[in-house]
C-alpha cells in the first residue's frame, strides 16, 4: 500500500476508527421499560475490548473500548466510557493516528451528560467538547483549538452521544427481526438512528468462536465515503447473550472493505 492510496482512502479509515463505537450510534434502543436495572448492566468498570483494524487484508491499527471507574460530573455519579484508536507502526510512518473519544452518562443510563473527542491524525488536530443541558434540552459543541462554540442543538428526549449509545444498547433484549431506534447526537445535530437485527449466526474471530446476532445500521445520517458509495453497508456482529459484546464490524464502501475483529476481552 503506498502513501497516496492510503491518504485517499483515509477518510473512510478515520470514519471506521472513530465509529468502532460511534457507528454503534445506530445500535439504538427500544422503549425505556426494556432497560436493565442500575446494578444489572452487562458491563462494569474495568471492562476492556481490543479490536484489530484492517483495510481489505492490510493491518491498519488497533481500537479499544473501555469502561473506566464511575466518576463525578456536575456533582453526580457518572459512567465513563472511552474509545481509543491508533494506527500501527507501519502506518505511523505515513499517517499517524491517535484518536480518543470519551462519553459520560448518568448511572441509570437514561441520557448523556458530557462528551469529548480528541483527534491527532497526521498534521490534523482537533479537540471537541459537547456539554448537555437537560434543563433546556440543548447540547453545546465547542471546538477548543479554535475557541469557538456552535449554536446550541435541540436535544431529543433520552439522547446519547456516539459512544454511550453503544453501552446503553447492550442492556436491551435482542431478537431477529427487531428494528431498534434511539436519538443520538455528536453536538452538531441530533437524529434518530435505526438498526435492524437480520439473523443469528456463529462466527469465528481472533478472540474465539461466538454465537451472534448480525445487525445492520441505517446509513442515511452518515456522510463522507459512506454517502458517496452507492452500495455502502455496515454489518455488526454482537454476542447473542446478556453481554451483547461486539465481536466484528465490517463496512463495504467504494474504496474497499474495512473490518474490526475482537482480539481480546477483559
């Protein structure tokens, strides 16, 4: 793979890295009565999922999803979720990526309360904060490097940020034929995402063999190379048990296929 090939494909690579959790935006949810109790969530502080990222057959890097210890936000207990993504040593030489996304929710998992994104991609840098004001049902997006705030975005009830929505969705009962829905926001807009559960199947990845549900998110709210690809598709496999652990994510776009496979779980 040469430099120019990678750079032209990178918008999709970056989208893929960023949405290992964020594409799970569209792993939304059904009515609140289906949510597990506070002490019954299938994740706990200390959980860490590690994924190998590939572009076609070329190793591209690694992504991790972690649940950090419960912390305080605005004086209240909050869950803290983190996604990190980085290119491997080979790609570091041509386009180094070190990205991190943090999401915070109330411990009842009813809505997001804070979101941040730090991007380091080649010479590109970006630091973003999104604060949620539920009294006024607004979210405010701030670009820290440019010291610029966007106009507040109206929040739909129960909206989550792109990483927290994934953990909330894991608390739901799933079955073939279901269509899941839930509001989600990155601070720029708030939309209702949808995902369909297509079938149940057994798949094998580096971390082992798993009984899974295959899910396919709706892509109309995702731009970039996904919007430009006529037959773009994202497929997500999650374990068909109470934990709903993602074991594989695959996207097919005009510049090729991308995969993330679970390699370790703590």
